[in-house]
């Protein structure tokens, strides 16, 4: 095989590229050539290690030593000491921030791994269309343990002890929910899996179902055993065709093995699962609306209590959990409640999956222990803000959440801290915004979404959100007045207090949090007709800077509405009455001759 | 498929598939086969994972490389799709990002055949449940 005795892995992630990883690589390569070691040592540029704060990271193979904050000038010492003499370069080793001790042994060289994959443990490892691969990775073992060695209440005790809370957003203790459903008397009970994932930019549940459908099936059977339900229903959006097809394959395979059906694993317990399709209404992620939709009624929420655990699908006790919640269950049984509870914070145990999106370098799906800070998520795992721009805010919890500003970067992420900060955990969408994002426009975007998705049953949500959206539209059009800010605040609070379900009760959050943290931006819009981020088109003006214009005609030729006039090699002119503020002239101009104001 | 009717059955099944999949040291498959997994969730497929997979299948067959190529779910590196994980016999898995046909060819020629690394490796940046 390989002729190389050593391999030097240089982090070339976008975050580290800013800190000279190309130079580091070339200084290694040049020096190796100089010393005649190029046949023995290979230098490779990798993607992000996920610990950008200490970047650039260099990993030595095969001994796995990791060096942090490496500079191009360190290459010589690393080659001479590490490769030639076999000594680690002490000063470049990672120092534990708490104890101050240097990490030098192989066993602890994985300190840069900030993620733990529990819910995503099989995603990207097993073939989701092969039940055997799931079984090879302890699949259905937890079910076996529950059915043959534990009583239903013992299983529930374990779930309670683990501290697992609902991963769909609300954070209700999962064990307690199971216990309530179990204790309600009923001849027929139901177990439901909520796959109505609707937050813009969120795809945690889809990924789990596409990558590991059996984990959800296994957990639903365990849930059925605990609560006394013999029937499971998966409510999934029809717009997730791949997830649906893999789930169908998984269900068929589980039935063929007898893991679904009658007398599962010889225990006498019967359980089967059906799929129900949703048409993609956001409100159907709310459990009562979801249940009505499954019953064939309009997807509208109803007042709680009664909770679905008491009276749910067809009026029977129904336990509704989200995909990610279920994905944790088999691990809790296999590894133990204490193991699970050792991860996370005091009141929020385990890990949370986040879909990182927006103005961030490493867009992707991550799973971190609860209690990880936003800074670690955004700057280390996420590789920082795209284009080296300044962080402005992050929206967690989708349209129901709020914006968290730079002052919360060091807040440990858990259910309670996010609520206290005016946002919420939500299902795990995390949208990162930079200095170019207008907070009023973002709030308007989310309100536009809520207005579309409101089911219309109660007036505060149906009418109130519409009015909120209109006010925001007025402000971004430059027609707002200062009193609008008070109107927004008052109306938001009315909607929160008076709406029937979670959708309306949380929909004003983007407005309230942006008003709280970015009031000066609202004021700039209404007082000075100025959008500080330059995003609100009605408030932006494109003009030609006469001194800089060379008359190259590039803007004239690219303007889609013919608003630009001018002769070759003469100063051009933008007709403001025709301009649609698309910004093409600004992008195309090679001389910086377009002024945005 | 024969039914699994007891926990003992399930355990037997687990051992048997672990051997077949090369997850055990004494398994034949682990010694001889190159294992290739292509991230085929919605995001991967949208970025061209299916073309990458087809290319890998054709090219390994063409070059008579003993490879088992399967699909898998999302590895989480959306910024680097399509992603491919390759395990050479007896070695630790290596994940590559941005694997289009050109990259796939480079990976076959350099990594699979010669055992050299190639640029674009995605370091494993998470702990598994067994590592924690």
C-alpha cells in the first residue's frame, strides 16, 4: 500500500483558510522537499476539524498527535522534532483550559470533537434500507431488553431518570408523558410519531428518518409496550418522499422479521405501525391539530386540556413524540439512564440535533451536548460567519423562536436558558445572521410565514398576525411612524396571550425579540427612512458616482428595466422612477462607481 | 426472510450480520473488501450523490477493485456534499467531501489503489456513543 510513513493533515476548513492553512501546507511541502523527505511524508489539506477557535489544527498520522494554532513558521520544528526525532512539539500541543495540563497522549487527542452523536448515531453509517445493518449496530436490542427483562413501568422509570425532554420544541419531560398515557385507562391507545417538520431551514427529523428509520420504529414499539398501545401512527409530510420510501421499506422489513406484528420476540406483545400523510401545514406540528388531521378533519388545534395523553386520536389516549425524541430511546435503554443523564446540563440532559443554516461556513447537521455554548456551535463547529463578516444574531426555534444577539454567544444552550433569553429551543433550526441582515426584514419574513400558516380558527392569530405583518411591511417600505413600534409591542403581547395554540402564542416572538435587541434598527427605518443593513429595497437608492464612472456601459447593458442611460465613455445616470433596486448595477460595476444609500 | 422470534434469535442474527458486514476482526469481508458508503439523503442526492455512486460502481468494476458500495444517510456535512466514506481493508474509515466524478477518480487512483491520502478529507469531528 502507501509508501508514506507519515501523513500531515492540515486543516483547510473555511475558518482556518483565513488563518493561513495554505501557507502552512506549502511551508511543509517546501521543507520536506528541501530535506529530501517528500517520499516519506505526505501533506494533505482536510476540511474543518470543528475546533476553529484553536485553528489552524494540524494532525500527525499515524500517531494522531494534534497541534493547535499552528503557524507556517512552525513547520520546520514539527518536521525536525516530530518526524525526524519522534518528539512531540510541546508548545503546540493543546492545553486543557481548566487544568492547564498539556494533552499529549493518544487517548485524549480527540479533544477537538465537540459533538456527540446519539440521535444521529447511525445516520451516515448504516444503509437505511437494510434492517440487518441496523441490527448489527445493536438495533432492536433495546426492544428485546424491554420486552423480556423489564416491566412497562420500569422502562418508564428509566426514561424519567434519563431526564430526556421532548425534542420537538416544548421540552416536556418524555418519561412523564409516557407515564400519563400509561396510567390513563383505555381499551385502545395510540403511539404517534410527529414528523411534521415545518420550521424554515430545519431538517433534523427528515435526516434521521432518511438515515436511520428503524430507530424510530424500535422506539415506537417500546413506547407502545410502556403505554399499552398496540397501534402506532407516523404522521409525515408528503413533501418528504425519500423519508417516506425508506420508512416504508423499514416497516416492511421489520414485519418480515416479526419485529412488528403479533407476539414480538415471543413476548406476546402485539404492535404495528401505519403511515399517515400530512399536506404540509405548519400548524399540524401542534399535537392536537396533528391528531385532527389524522382523523380526516381540518388540521386545527383544540384547547388543552384534555391533553392527547388522555384523549387523543379518535378520543383515545395517545402519546405523541417527535422523531428525535424517539431516536434517543434505544440508546437510553442500551447504555442506561445514568449514562444519558451524565451528558448535558442540570435540567436539560443529553444532546440536541441542530440544523445549522444561514450565513455560516459549515452549513450542516450537528449534534451537541446540551449546555454547549452558541459560540462553540457557531465559531467552532460552524466554522464562523461566511466571508469573515460580523455575527449579528442567531434565530433558534424557527418562526416561534427569537433572535439571540452577540451577548448570548457564551450562554450554554438548554431549554431554560433559551426561554429566559426570549427565544426557545424549538425543534432545532438555527439560522445565523450577519451584519448584512436587516432585523426588521427578518421579522417580517417570519411573520409572513406565520400569516400563511395560521389555520384561521382564532382571531388573535388570524387577524393579529396579519396586522403585525402589515405594520412591518409599512416600516420596511419607509412609511412607518414611531408609534408603530408601540403598536407592534402591544399587539404582539395580545396575540401571545389570547391565541389558542402554540403557533399564535409564539408567532410574535421574532418581532418582540428584534424589537428588544435591535430597536435602533426599527427607529432608523421610521425616523430616518434608513435601513442600516441596506436590505430594505424601498429605502435604498442606487446612484452613479460621477467621478468614478468610466462610461463602460456595463450597468446600462445589465439593467433589467432600462433605468440606466448614458453614452459610451460618458457618465451614466439612473432614473429613480424606473429603478427597481435590484442591485445588479452595483454588482456588475468594476469601478465601484455605484453608490448605495 | 425468516422470522426473529426471540431475543436469542436476535443476538444470533446480530453476530451473523456483523460477520457479513466485516464488523468483526475475524470476518473475511474486512480483510479483502474496500467499503464505500455514499451519503444519500435528500441533500446528498440533490448535490449529485447518485451520479457519484454510479460512477464509483462503474469505475471499481472497470478497474476490478474488490469493493462493496452502499448508500447511507446524511453524514451532516451539508457544506461538502456529496460525501463519501471509504474504509480500506484493516484501516479506519476516511470521509471525503465534495466528491464529484473528478474527485471520485482521484480518490480511486490515489487513495484506494495507492493508499495515499488526498485533499478534501473531512475529519471526524464528533464522538460516537461508544467513545463518550
